[in-house]
């Protein structure tokens, strides 16, 4: 059965809710959905970095991607979705706050078109809804995040 699914181009995705919108991440990068725990904040100059949480004895950075995806940070946070972020030859677990329940689904991803943002790798059609599949690595290093970080530094100068 698994071989048949892979031949059809169908993959597993985790559907997550940020604010009132749903997005998807490839299931192979998601490690867990963690309950809300204390967010440790500190002075920093990273636009998307909301702080860190301690999970399973490790420090996990938390990225507030709502500002890019929705234009503002959602006011309600129910869980942290922890996914593996890859950069260069390394990787680390990273978290994003989610507003609602997450679910696992299998679907065929349509590749991203040129008019979509760089952090969107494709779309899923799930129960009549079109859901953007996020490229987590690209999302937290997007040009919009860099511009926001630059603007924040300029206002502090």
C-alpha cells in the first residue's frame, strides 16, 4: 500500500492552524505537537524569533511566523508545533505557535506557481479547501523576515 501511495505522488502532511487560516508542513519534518509551556524571551535582533522553550531537555527556538503569513501575530496560541529546520549541513528542532488542532493527512501536492511566495512549496486540495504547503526553512529566512529585522534595527538606532 505504501509503495502504491508513493507511486501516485501522494505524501503525508500535517495540517496546522495559525490564526484563522490553515497551512501544511511535510509530515517528515514534524516531530511533535507540544503543549503550551513557558516562552523564555530575551533581548535579540531577530525579527521572527519570539523566544525559546525548553522541550525534552533541549532549547528550542520559537518563530512567530504569523507576522509573515497573516500580517500580524495571532492572539491565541494553543500548542507549539516542533519541526526540524535544516540549514547548511546542520539542523535543529524549531517551533512555531499554532492556534488550533493539527491533523495528519495524505494528499498529492500541486507544485508552487511563480506568483506564490518563496516560502510556499505547493498547495493541497483537502475537502474542497486549498491549503498552502510551507517550506519551513524558507519561511524563517524569507526576505520579508530580513526586511522586518532591518527595520527593527533601524528604529532601535
